[in-house]
C-alpha cells in the first residue's frame, strides 16, 4: 500500500458547489474514496471525480457546507463498495446504502464495487421469457421480457409512481419455480412519497421480496448519482450469485440526469443539449446496460426505469437518449389521465422491441401476438374516427365506423383502465381483449387467423 495514501493533506485550493479542488500530492485513481476532516473534527465522505497532473477534484456526498481550505483530506485507496447478503431482501436503505428501517446493519457476505460494468454482448443470453406485471396494456401489448430494459415515459403530475408500485407488488414469473425479487430505487423523492412507498410495500407484503433504496429530495444531489448504482449492484449479487430473477425499478431518472447536469456545471464543463453534459448518453448506458441475462447463469436482471419528460416533450434529451439505449418505451398520456383512466398508458406510441421473443404458445398463449396486433389496429382506427366525428358528427359516420368508434371508447374504459390493486393474469387480459373484439364484425378482424377466430371469437348476443 502507498504510505502517502494514509496521510492527511491541507491542499484544498477552492470549493464550488459539491466539488472540492485540491493540489495533487501523489497518484490517485478515478472514483477513489476520500475522507474529509473539518476543523471541528467532523468527517465526511467524498469521491475523486477527476484527476490531472497537478490537481484533483473531489465530490462530497454530504455537501460542502462548513468545509473551508483548512479542512484535511485523506485518500483512502479504495472505491465505493456495497455490503451485500441474502438479508438485503425485506430491507429499506438510504441513497448511500445504509439501512433506514430501524433494523440491525447488514451482516455482509461480501462487498462489491458499485460501478459494475456492462455485460459483454458475446456473453449475453437471449431475453425470451415472459414477466407478468398484472397490467393489461403492458402484458398484452408491450410485453416485458426477462433481461429487457423497458422505460416508462411520464409527465409531471402523472401517476408513474403508482404504476411503479403496482408493478413492484404484482410482477411475477409464471410457474413460480424460480426465485423472483424486486430491487426498487427512488431518487429525489419527497418524504411524503417515501412514506407512501414504504407503506405500500409493507401493507401488501411485497417488501419481503424487495430491497428498497431511497434518495430523498433534501439529500445531496451528488448522492443521486450513486443510488441507482447501489441498487444495480444489489441486483447483480442476487441475480448472478444467488440465481434469482430480479426486476429493477428506477424512479425518477430525470432527477438523476439533473444531478449529473448540476455536477457538470460545477466543474465548468462545456454544456451540450439543454445544458446537460455531452457524455450523458454514455453515463446513462452504464446504468441501462447492466440489465440482461448471462450465458451459463440462471439469474437475470430486468430494468424498468421511469422518467418524467419536462414539458411532456418526448424529444427532450433524457427520453431521447434513453430511447436509443433501451428496448422500447411505455408512454403515459395526460389526456387519458384527465379522463380518469388509470393507468394512463397510451398504447399507440408504446413499443416493446423484445415482445415477440417472450410471447406465444408455451409462454403466454398462441393467440397473443395476433390479438395484440388487432387491438392496435382497431384502437388506431377508432381514434382517427374521433377526429372525423368531431367535424361531421357521429350521425354522419357509417355503421362500420360507429362500431370502431365505440370500440375505442370501450378499449380505454375496460382494457386500459383497471384498479390500482387489480392484478390481471395474462389469460384474463387476453379473454378481455376477445370480449372487446367481439363488438367488431368478424370480417374486420383482418390480423387474426381463421383458426384463432374459430376458437376464441364470439359475437355479442344482440347481434346473433
């Protein structure tokens, strides 16, 4: 060990926001932990953010209030690690990995670096196994597959946190033969939201199979940069060392990116789009690409990141870059939310690029793909006809058009809309879809084979 690493130095030259600039005394590594001792004896923890020939930049996890140039810094020669064990399930941690549920500290079986790494493409296993969330619009039309990263694009004031909680409670692997758990990470949430999350997990019993990490709004912004990495490190331990299938829910990635921008600004870096750093794409990929399946390993990590689009702008850098890295998106609609429909998922702009690999006979049901395609086609026709009806009036529409108009209405009211605690199986979802399709003439179901129509299609009694 380098003996200089054990010494304390008074080489701080300046302080800007959460960053401390110091003269370089000996070689230090990127990401190395730093102990900061204030003049009153208080100690804080920091991390090397940047290093050059003569200077080093340290980010303080607990803010820089009270730190001056007389403070001492010590380079610890190690990086941030998370204590991991089987006991993490059923526990609640803060944004730095310390328990906040009043229970004893974790007895660590191991300590892992939180930086992790993206899975080698050659080592990746093909995602092809269905995860049931109990939400019809996801399970039927934008299916979540093991090992996939499928973000939810929301807007300010929309119920994305309720959807996240519902999925965390209800998500399951069909068959129940393999271990399944949820790792839930919340960034920049209020104390009220934190209480709501914890209460929901405890009331439903979902906490027993979940590890929860919470970074509060009044916590240092820099802490938000390590919270998702702590959660993913816990997920990797459970998945690849304990052979579990893990669903990781990250909310809200927008607050993460805002913290990234704040640190970039403090470093006086040249901003890119809308003030965000030019490396945000690469930074986000270091989080998203930690999802997947590894050949030869039984466990898997599936990601469901949630982000709020500023101004409901899907072209904003955060959703835009996220869409390039992930395999599709679930988009929430403000219009559906105003109608009182929950979850307000607008299926038209939604997409799950891996859906076809996780559905079909032996996985969900043989008619799944065709039913999904027909629902999309019927709902799109009905929505287009709403615009026409607003101009010429519904009375001017043909009988065929009126049926599609009514279908779109019933699709939103019965299929999209469901209770906050309503857990629909994939069989129930597909049966409900057929009930709605029965309102359309059989000859209009052009995306469904005659074999499946013969087995599942039934006309309404009033039309027989």
